[in-house]
C-alpha cells in the first residue's frame, strides 16, 4: 500500500514539474492574478489522475489484494472473539441453570424432610 502511494505521489510530482515548466515557458496559459500556483497544482492533479490510473494498475491491484487479506484476517479474528464470547455466555447460562436446579432440588429435599419430621411428631 505504501509503495502504491509513493508511486502515485511520484507521478503527481512528475506532472507538477512538467506543468510548471509548460506554464513558465508560455506553452500553457498562466492562471489569473495570484492564482498561478493553484492553477499549476490543479492542472497537475487533473493530468496525473488518468496517468496513474493506467500506469499503476498492477500496483493498485496488488495493494487491493493486501487490503482484502487484512480485512479477511480482521473478520476471522472478530468471528473467533465472538465465538469465544458466545461459548462463555453459554457456559455461564448452563452454570446458572444447574445452580438454580440444584437449589430447587435442595429446597424440595428440605421441604420433604420437614414434612417427614412434622408427620413423625404428629404420630
């Protein structure tokens, strides 16, 4: 990605130098009043865009493949984190359900024991 950016800046710099030379040699008209610098930069941008599009196609494709791989890696990492969170939530849910079932069973046993004691005392 950095290589593509540097190559793109190089194309722009080359166009800037070429346009500056053409403007100051009188081949291309100068800008109005104080706008000459802006005119040179704008013209260089307009010229460098299609040149970069054609000349840097392979490098742009390589850069986009790198970006796609990084995005895929990030998605896989996020999915792994999400599945770990889901597993942790499921485990916590199962533990709370087991705990509440154990409480219910112990309460039922306590009630059964107290009923048995009450019956034993009544007889």
